[in-house]
C-alpha cells in the first residue's frame, strides 16, 4: 500500500524539528511539513481547513468541536505555559494581590485566547478573584462573543496592549509571551506574582497541571477514512520529542546551546516534573485537559462542558514509544 499524503502545518519547534528534517517519518504517511507561525496555521485550518493536520489553540479547537467542524484532536500538546508570569499590572493601580484586580480593567488580546482562559480560571479558583467584577478588555473583535455575567469591552484601535498598560489605559495585562516593552525593569509596571517561577512550581506540585495552549488537530474526514493515521502521527511526534530530549542532553555536554547552567535548570525541571516533562497522551494530561474544558465552559467560551475522551482520536497511543528506531531515518 502506498503512503498516505498528509500536509502538516505548525511551527518548527525543537520538539517537532525531527519531523521537519525527515529524521523521523511517520509510518505509512508521506508527510509534507509546512513550517508556519502559529497564528497562520490556526487561522488557515480553522477558517479554510487548508491542511490535513495543524497546530491549533486549545480554545479554538473546543469551539470548532462544538460546531461539528471537520477536526479531531490528537493528544500532542505543542505549546504549554503557566499563566502566572504573564500577568502584568500598572504600578499606580494599587494592585498588590490577585483580588485587587476586582473592579479594574484587565486586557488580553482576545477574551477567548487560551492563556486568558487559564489565567481567569486560576485567578478565580486558586485566589478567590470574582471575575464578574472585572472589565475584560480585548484588542480584537470576536464573533458571537457575549459571555454571560462577564463584562467584555473591545478597545478602540490604538497602540499595542503593552503600551496601553504603560500609559495606564488598562490596569493589568495577560500575555502568553512577555512583550519586549515589559521585559526590562520599568517602574511603571510590575508582575502580579513577583516570583512567578516559584508560584508556578507550587501550582504544578499541588495540581500536576502543566497548562496546555496549543495541540495538534487532524482532519476528521481523513481520520474516518484512515483511523491508523492518528496513531502513526502520535508515535512520530513522540519520537521527534525524544530526539529533542537527546539533543538537549548532548547540548549540555558540548555547550551547543547558549544558556549558562542549562544542565542545572533541566535537572530542577526533571526533579519537579519527571524526565518526560512535556508529556503527550491523554492519560498523562487528563487533569489539565479536564481543567481547561471546565474553565472554558464556566467562562462561556463554549456553551457546553466537554469531557476529555470525546475530544481526541481514541486510537492515538497513550504510552511512550518504547523504541523509535523504526521511525527514525525512514
């Protein structure tokens, strides 16, 4: 049987690079790896279904699933991030602790963006913040957005959100990546959690949740014709991640990565999160998936609470690949 052609669009993260180079080839699949920035992969797949498989934000995937779109999830979690370190506040706003956000203006690129869903859920559940007292300001219009009990304001066109925070137009800002404008020591802004790494490590130790932002989706119609494609892709992504792990270990010996004390940092990560600190598979991530589904429902990002099992291809493997030799090099 000839290989099935599959076009995959995602960023060439270190954990998928072996797929991009061809070092790892999914069995039975002629993979065309299309390196795109996340926004492009997500938009082109969500709006036009241009690819057979693609990187997708978790929140967008839930909305696609809710409307019966031609996608099914694979438990391959490409992007993860604790939201604590991405919450910045204006120094003159009087915000000293999470509950001080109540009654103020908090901005994010979109109300429905995954990092904002995680941030709101954690602020409410872990810190007792009443989300309904906050004015949630966004920079981009979102279709059919009217979350029950929540105040959402679309900001008028203007400068980037980081500049609006510095100017005091908003009191706080939630971001997935720290904008250069906020990266230095600026007396006008501070982090809501001054020691975010410590807070994030405590959160993980307590919950076991490493928040998921992006995953891989597969065209459902392709999956229904060839169900084995889900398992083959899953195993290939696992093999690519294992290649990344090996590369990091070699980098520490040869100083190939320009990061001082990299081995000490990785040692701390592995001690807290295990050797497979970026796990794929549903069972290892069930708590994180279920938590996000609950937050998305409670915040009216989607109109129903989904269970983890209904979102993902059931035949995608949930165990680490014991040997990747058959996948590597063809």
